[in-house]
C-alpha cells in the first residue's frame, strides 16, 4: 500500500539521513520514478523533504525535523535495541515486523537518543543459539502460532521422547515458548496443562473449535514453575572420579564451565596432581558418553557398573577395530571403481 511505503520512506530518511532515490527504490522494491512521486506526495503533505542530484546528492529531511518519543529512559531504550532478539521471531515470520517496529521507534527518538540506541545495538548482541546444537525442524510452528493467536483447538500428532509411536492429542494452545533455539507449546490436553516440544510434532491441524483461555493463566509464570519442577525431577546418577591435571583442564570443555566450581571445592590434589570429584549425570549412558572422550585423563571410581561399562565398551571397540575393513569400504576409501 502506498501509505505504508510513504511512512517507510519517512522513517528511513529520519533514521538514515541522506539516502539516494535508487537505494530507496531497491529497499522498497519499486521504481525510481515511483520514489520521486512519493517524495512529491510527502512534500505536499508538509513534510520537509528534498532531493539533490549529482555526486553526494540524495534524498533527505531538514535537519530539525523529528518526532520525539517521551516516556522512555536511557536504560529502557538500550534494552529495546539490543541486537539478537530476532532469531525466535524469525521462526514465527515476525523478523521483518520487528525490524519495522524498531525502525519506527528509532525514527521517533530525538537525534541524541537515537545515537545512544545505535550504540547499544553495536555494543551488545544476544545470541540464543547453543554451540554444536543442530537446529530442530519445526514445520508446524506457523500453524501452532495461528492457533495460539485465534484461541482455536489443535489436533496434534505427537511423539514423546520415550515412545516409538506417535499419539494424537486435542490441545487448547495457551502459548509458545522459545528456550534457546528449542520451541515448546504450552496448552491444555485432557484437562491438564502440558508442555509439548514442537519438533516432535509429526502433524498439527487447526480445528474450527475455539476455546476460552483461563483468565488467570500467566505463561511466563507457568513456564518458570514448570522448568523448576522439570529440573528437580530429572534423574541424578552420582559418579565419583579421579581427575588428572590434564583432565582438570579438559573437564570444563566436556561438561561445561560450571564444573570449575566443583573442582575448586574438591580441595588440593594428591602428590601426582590428581583430584577426586563427585559429579551427577542423568544416567549411566549419559555419564559414559560424556566422559568417554576424556580417555585416561579421568578414572571412574564409583559406581562399579559404570567402570564395568567402560571396560566392556572399550573391549568391544578394540575387537571391532581389530577386524580388517570390508573390501567395498577399502575401495571407496582409495577412490577406485
């Protein structure tokens, strides 16, 4: 719509200063002739816009023209313009809407405050993505989002983490939560509020049935409480380790920086530099997979079943790799036909 384009031109000029007509045309995906007609329309409406041709020319507003936004202090403005919030919003198709909203907000600020906002954008970036974590496919996220906005029931085909088969559920969707790069749906099913991981949804269909959202339901408060209960309910598998000096340096890379505090609390090392640590994992399998890469820099003392598991696995690996490669694999590795 032309009205939206005129507003976009005004905001671009107010935030970006002098801009060429060609750049405006490319950003708004219209012709240069259309841009000049829009500039004439803005001028006729009393907006002090002008254009200069030739090198160094372009379209601009008079220096003193601005719309002040009041009610925001410096800290609030910096918070709004912190870079990096667009990741989850882009999943919802709202990345461009966020950019447009920030552009409008930036245009309404006084010039001095506008500079502070740009400083905040350039000095603090929030990256919600985790290291070495593949992005989860969420093909049904937009459908779920629509159901959340319209208060319409969803028919989900959902696969739980511990189930091989998917089940069909009718859900009243209350809200979506992005935890790092993982999306969750919070909604009522069978009379109980539940949490569903969006990447585990094999299908999601909107129904024609609407529902009444509970007036006292607070999404953020529910999520905080649910996370607390979820973490408290996680299985805890205690492991006692002897850790070499080299292993002490490697543990934070394998288990996270939080393990440094456990190392410090463990006290002094023995004469060979080894320390004894007490750690907790989710399960035997989880402990084995996370510790195996540390090799002989750590030694499991307890539980005995974990020591035996390491011994069994290493024997199996040794026997497996002692076998000669199959002929087909050898040919592929050498690049022969």
